[in-house]
């Protein structure tokens, strides 16, 4: 069923009568959602003039008007004041606040009424020749996220593979490493991480593996190929990075047990990685993932860990001026209570 999903989405995009995007930072950070928007734009282009108002945005989680991608900023979404009333919280906020459940239900009923009215009065021409949406461009390519995360890849490349290692999973640089490569997944693992991170509101930067020293200037994450521990130079780099670096950045090790060579070498590789980064109290030094699905599932957690560790270790910059005592909440008459 999973392999049929892109085809099902493409058919729905080619025949739907109304398109209801749920605005949120995560929505605009998704390449797949951006391609879906492009598919609808192609269908609208078939209307030579006066295209029907079939894009009906819903504010799921607030996004600043200045932060919207250009294609979305041109869409009016405050008709009759419905979304302007809920713009500051979005529908997600209405769900979470018990006292506003009635407002949520009213908004959903009004949305359903409008979807029905638009579908009946302003039909969108079907597109029997619409390309597979996964091949379309991302309409949200100009969306800029406010947070950033540095991603480091520690992996061999075709020029320095461990002796006997299968070159199928590697490229000309470490960033081209793809442990889950197959005919349906030619993309590098770091490109998947960048897509997942963008969906969570992070822009990714690639970075070199730093050694303990100055605290980082942004959250970071390290992707390590288990086979990197099989090369003496890389093993030594990981050892120097060690627990101090792992205190700053989560270390994610993707394993592909469908690769017989990796499966056979797992005990030795796992032992080498454990010796290089022994871990300590609290979170383990290494987080293992065994599939692309597991990586996708764990990315929100890894991003949260990366952000937390950065906040714990980041350089602080207090405002200029004398140090003042922190305010305290006291009961009336407690002015003379000792500190």
C-alpha cells in the first residue's frame, strides 16, 4: 500500500474540486506539500481567465503574514472574518483550549459549508494528464524558516572505503552516503534529514565534525556510518570528538540490516563505536536507527534533544549594566523575610 500512495495522491490532486491546505510552519516546510500546491496551480492555469477560488486555506498553527511563501501570500484566507477571528491561535489552539471547543466546532461547520458551496459553484477542471506530483517543483521553495541546525556526516566516500566494503551505498563525498539506498530511494541520508528538519521548522547547514573546544553557536546533529569506525583515521576523530562532543550534539547511527555485509559486521562495528564514544550519565552517546521510517519517526525527538543540549551549553550574553537581584514573589508583609 505504501508504494501506491504517491499514485493515489496524484489521482486525488488531478480530480479534487477543492484544495484545503492547513497553514503551519511544518506545512510550508514540507517539500511534498509544496509539490501538491504546484499540482493545484497547474490545474488552475488551465482556466484561461478568472480561475475559481478553490484554494481554501485553514490556519492550523499561526504563521506570520510576512513569513508566508509568495504563492500562499496571494491567497485571501480571512473571508467574512472567519479566519481573522482565529488567526492568532489557529484551529490547533482552539482544540487545545477547552473553553474554545464551541468556536472550533463552529469554524469546522462553516468550513464544511464553504467547501460544499465552492465545489458546487466553482468546479475546478480535472487534469487527466497531470504529472505525478512527486516530479513537480516545490512551490514553497522560498519559505524561510527561522531556526537552523548544523548536520555533520561522518562516513567514508568512494575514495577511502574500508577494505572490501560494498561501494553501493556511497558517493564521491561523505554527504552522498545513503545507507538505505535502493531503486526507489536514491537520495542521500542527509537530504532526508534536511527534509524532515525543514518540516519541523529547521533550516539545515552541513558542517565539519568539530572537536571539543568552544561551545557551538547553533544546535547540531552528527550522522555516523557504522563503517566509519572501521577506518583508523575516522575512528580516532570520533574518539577525540567523544563524550564531550556528544554532550553538545546527538549522534545518530543509521543501520541497514538488509545489507548483509553490515549485518555480519554489526557486533564488531558496534563495539568499535561504543569504544570511541562511551557515553555517560543521562542520554546515551549514540542513538541507533534501523530504517528510514525509524529515522523519520525519531527526527522530532532528535531535533528536540539537539535544541535542548544547545540551550544547556550555549554561550550566554547578559545585557550590559550592573547585575540586579532576581525578582521574587512574596506574600504581603514578607518584605523583611531573609533571603
